[in-house]
C-alpha cells in the first residue's frame, strides 16, 4: 500500500509542478523516466546490499512472482499521463 501511495503522490506532484496538463507525451515521458530512475535505484540497492548481479535482478523482475510488481510499474509509468489528461479535460473555474 505504501508503494501505491508514493506512486500516486509523485505522479500528482509531477503533473502539478511541471505543468503537464494538456501535454500527454510529456506526461508519459515523465512517467517512463520515473520508472527508469526507480528501477536504477532498485538495481543499485540490489547489487550493493544484496550482492546480486544484473542478470539475477532482471530474472527476478520477470519471474512469475513479480507480476504484481510489473503491473504496478506499468501503472506508475502511465499515471502521470492519466492525471494530465484528467486535469486538461476538467472544466476551469477561472472567468
């Protein structure tokens, strides 16, 4: 639950901070970049703290047990695009 909360909050802040409303490709790129940075950090922690290798890490990510993680990473990549689309289609309150 904490990972999902962090994903939603980071996507929300990213869309607001960088003004990605109405820019779907920019929002999607931001999501892909966020996943890439998260996976780079995960790999670094795995190699440094667990003594894992790149091959072992990739094999672990694409194992059957990691399907929920892959689903969450996909959501993490697409969430800024979804939030940017929702905000750009929302009616404005300004005159």
